[in-house]
C-alpha cells in the first residue's frame, strides 16, 4: 500500500504587533541642516525642500491595532511646496496632514487615513521634521531647558475601531549637554470622550508621562513612562511604558522635537512633542 499522505503543516497566523514601534526616518531623504542666518520655516523655505520624517505609524484593524512597520521602514518626506509642507509616503496612502507651526526650525504633525472601519484599517502616522542642528552646532557643555507642547493618538481594542486624538499637552524637558542626557515630562493631554464608539464632544483627562533619554550627535533616544492613570476607555494603566526618539533643530540646538510611544493593557499611543529653549 502506498504511504498515507502527510498533512501539510499549517502556516502560523501572523501575530499583531500591539506594541507601538520606535520612530525612524527609514529610507527618507537626506537631512536638511540649519545654518546661522540661513532659511527656516519663519523666514522662508525654498520650494521643493524635502525633509526626512522621523515617524512611527499605527493602524486600527477591527478589534486590534498594529504597528505599520512597513511604512516606518519605507520612510517619507515632508516637502515644502506652495508655501506649506506636503507629506509624501512611498505607498501613497496618507491623506492630508495636520500639525502645528509655532517654532522656527521644527514642525510636528500627523497624517491619517479615514476608512470603512469594518473593511480597512484606520491608520495614523506621527512625525517630526525640520532644519536639524549640524554637528558643529551641538553644545558639549552646560544645559538648557525647553518648553512646548505635545499631541498624539491612542489606539486600542476597547475603543471600538477608532483612533482617538490626544491634544492640549504641555512638554517640559532639560538637555544636559555635558552629561549627554535629555529628560522631561508631558502633562495635560486630553482625549475625546466616547460612548459606544461615538464621540460625545467632551474632552477627558489622559495620562501624564515622563521620559529619559541619551543624546548622541544631534539626536536623543530613550524610554517613556506613565506617571498618572486617570482611567476611562482611552487611558493607559499606571504601568504603561514606551519609547522616545528625537532631534535637535536650529543652528545651535535652539529647538527640539520628538516622537513618543506608550503601551499598556489593551491600548497603545503614539505622539509628538516639541520645545524651544528659554
């Protein structure tokens, strides 16, 4: 008798990556460096200038959310065109971007795709771009205090197929250039309240968090940690942790911006923070 056929071993299903991935510029364009007396976003940026996007990307897919590692690795460019930045991602998925523009050398924002929640993912990427500090402009002694703002997006299996906007955060951080460290806090973030997946129009307190990082060249990299847990569908537990990746901007590190992540329980969040020396 011929041997019985051997059953094929099923391919294991891919496991969703619920932990937000560290930000990266991926395969983005070359850095644009700041120069003393040179262009910036306030005095004027040459048309066609393409800035690499330091970004991370997540998508909500049914009852779970995942890191879009492909989009992160592919990178992207924020190109100055028609008097404003235009976000360009290699796979051409993102719609219009939004952010804030209260700094000279730094821009922060997010791009997103609104989709049929029951068929396609609801995707959001957060990013920092700008005129980076050149190596000769990075301080090697002393310290500086920065203050600015923070925004973000929270995803989760408890949020009913939505990506919820976080806004109104205050960022405070100190760079110790001699010790090569950058540490700080984000407070005051709020989230849109929802009931059965529908926004009530109200804002509810979200988590405060702190972060610690190490400065290398004109970049910093480290970890984030929740310091308050107000509860609610969108909030993270008090044990939530994550990452931070950032850059210094301006001829002599006058500004800084970063992309942060946090993960805990069934929810994860990504966002940006920026600050200016004072």
